[in-house]
C-alpha cells in the first residue's frame, strides 16, 4: 500500500485536475523550487511534494492514454520487485555453488598431491 | 607473546617520549598537546603493523568517539605497506587452491598493483569465461584483479588483539577516547577485522551492490569470480579508471567530473535511504571514475546498515537541518538512540541552534560536515554517548560531501538527499497507522474549509 501512495495522490490529483487552483499554485511553486523544495520550511516541503505528485500524475495520464490505445503501460511493464529479488537470490546461490565447487576441486587437487 | 607485549609497550612509549617536547612536556595548550600525542600514536601504530594500522583506520571513521586531532592523524595513516615478494603471495594462492596461479589463470602478474595492511592486489587474466552473480559474463582473457590476504596477517592481527586487550585491561580505563571503554572498542574492532579477513563477505556485498544498482548504468562495482575465490583470495573484475586521488588526470582525459560528483552523491543517498546498506569505507582511493563516465565503487570492507525506522528518523534529522529546527533534530536523534539527559537538553539545543545557523555557506550551499561533525562533537562535549551506527553514517555523509566537493565545489549534499527524503516522508504520510491518527484532523480541517 505505502508504495502506491504516490499513485494514489496522483490519481486524486488527476481527477481533480481542473478544480483546484490552490493546488496548481503549489505545484508551480514546488517545480520552481526544484530540488531546493524542502528548504523553505514545511510549506515549501508540501509544495515540493505536490510537484512530485504532479509528475507522477503525468505518468499516470500517459499510462491511461496508452491503455486506451491498447498498449502495455509502464507500471505493468515494471518487473515485480519480489520476483527480481528471487532472481538475485538464485543467482547468489549459484555464486555460492561455484565457490563450493572450486573448494572441492582444490581439495581433490590437494589430496592428489 | 610476552615479547610481543613488550615490543608494543616499548614502541608506544618510545613514540610518546619523542613527542614530549612537541607537547610542551604536558604544559602546552590542550589542542597542541592532543595533536602531539596523536601524531606519536599514529607513528607507533604504523610501526606496529597490520592490526594497529587497521585499528587506526577504524578510529579514523569514529569522530564520535575520538578527539578531532586523533581522528585527523589516524586518517593520514599510511596504509602503503611495503609489498611482499610475489613468491609469498603465490604460496597463499597455491595453499588455497592446491594449484599454481598459472594453472588457475591464463596469466598472473607478479608485479603487485597495490599493497595494503591486510591484502595485496595482483592483476591476472581469466582462463575460462565466468558468469558472475549479476551482470554480463566475463569472457576468457578478461582482466581481473586477485586480492590476497597477506600470509600471517590473520594470525598476527588476532594475536595482537589478544595482547592489546590484556594490556588495556591491565592499564585500566585510560582516557584514549572521549568516553570510550577501550576494551569494548577493541572487541568491536575484533569483530570488524574478523569480517574483513574473510574476503568472501566483501565479495557478497559487491554482488548485492551490483544488483541494487542494476538500473543505473553510471554506477558500477567489480563482478566477482567465485570460481577463483576463497576466504583468503578474492578474484574480481579489473576496473579501469582513475582513483579520485588522480582526478586531474581524469579531467584531462575528458571525464565529466561535475556530473559524476552529483551522480555519485545521489548514488550514495540511494544506498542510505532506499536500501539501508551503504559503503562505509569511502575514501578517494576506493572510488574510481572510468573513461566511459561511470563511477566504480571498490573495496566493500566496511558496510553500514540501517533499518527502515532508522532511515525514517535520519530523514527527519535531515529535514531538521533544512528547516534549521533544533527540536526536530533532537527528537529524532533521540529515536536513533542519542539519549540526552534532561538537565542537558537546554545547552544541547542551544548549541544545536548555533550549529544549524552556521550551516549555510556564503554561496548558499549547505555544509553538512559542519553540522554533522559539529553535532557529534557537541554531544561529546556534554558526555552523551552516540550509537556507533549513527556516528558511522554521519561520518560517511561528511566524507561523501568532501569527495563530491573536491570534484564539484558548488555541490549541496543535502539537496542530493532531498528527492529521497521527500519520498520517505511522503510515504510515511500514507502509512495506515499515521493516516488513522491524522485523518480525522485532516478531514475536520477540510470540512472547515468547505463550510467557510
Ligand atoms: N577491482 C579492481 N580494479 C582495479 N583496481 C583495484 C581493484 N581492486 C583493488 N584495486 C586497487 O587496489 C587498491 C587496494 O585495494 P583494496 O582497497 O580493495 O584493498 P584493501 O586491502 O582493502 O585496502 P584498504 O586497506 O585501503 O581497505 C585499490 O585502492 C585499487 O587501487
């Protein structure tokens, strides 16, 4: 859930796109503040966050349009992080096996000497 | 053993006595006195070999525990130990694998590439292709480096720790640090070194690092060749490039050091805030910039870990730095284990306020080291103990700032952290528990707006 929170806000922002002038102003301020966003204090932080959500909203919009055209959308193309982790764990295990195999070969060589 | 003990005592005493004039026979001002003793100890450590050199390196990353003079001196410690003849290294390889280097590699360079207190590094080429844990297969003939633990290093270090421990227990609590228990520190040191003596730990971390940065082509680390590695031998991809100590050569070759400084600092923030695992032994010799404009991280001997909760609290301390909010810094430092006694809160908050006010440089960028190291010092002056992880992180951030600023003097390290910290704070807002707690307030505020 927490990972999707940006998407959640973005969706909200998208559906309220036309409505909120105050929010638009905040996004603008946040964008102008750039990476500096947090500097000015809690308000500037919220502006910065609003700008980030707005960015996410643009992604969401693109995704929705793409889906309407029947294309795969970026969030669905993103590989599942849990699956990626498993892939890494397996690769790591393979590394350990290589290591053990080398150890066994060394042992055999040493015994033969 | 008894003889090693007397060697240690003799070397330390000899150096301390030699430092007496510089220390004004104990009558010079405190900082000068401390500097003189620190220099004497640094020389003694260099003379005493690997265990002490490593101990010095450990001290150099603990500004929370030791005086500035001591830390600075230990940082300048020479780790360029005279190289061992290739024969000695070849014997270690033969003992580990039951085969000569030539049987294991297509070629092996007898000329060492580098020689440090624990390990010596030689170049070689692979005889067979190797598919690493992460990344493309290394082809036969690929350039690799073979890092080999110096023969006897493990034994002499373990032996020295036993001796030093006995000596310290006997002398009792000498005040080497601000408030350290020297025996406890030595035990902590023992575990750290023990980990470094098994090179496979380092190799595993390099694999993990490559995986963590799989989506960032600009940040690389050597791929490990597990079929040619043991506890004492680590074979890995040879990284071509310039150490940050040779940055002028890199610039001359057209490397975009400005862009790399920003990217390198961002990569570090990602380690801290996203993964909670970070390279805690960064210094300019462990970072390469490569001809194709990437940053290579080397030598994962020391790694720092942070839980998600710690990351959240660190984020809040960063926010405190930005807002110049001493109360916030104190609140979240307390959650990180910095325990300020009630009667100390006022002076510490005042000191913190001063630090925060002095954190912005003339050019508008923020000086993290000024704040971070100043904060550790402030706590030290008030006799407040700093959890070792917190000290290590602050020191690492200060180092990253120093390294990045050497490349790009206008960089603001706090700014590079901002996208990460904003995300963490943003996420915390969506935390169900927090939503439960805050939602009623937010709804009430919203309703108030609506009816207004
Ligand atoms: N993969 C690599 N490619 C190129 N050079 C390397 C590689 N690994 C190590 N080196 C060189 O060897 C030096 C020493 O390596 P490393 O830092 O890993 O050894 P160490 O014994 O852990 O050193 P320290 O005592 O500084 O921790 C590095 O500074 C670098 O110049």
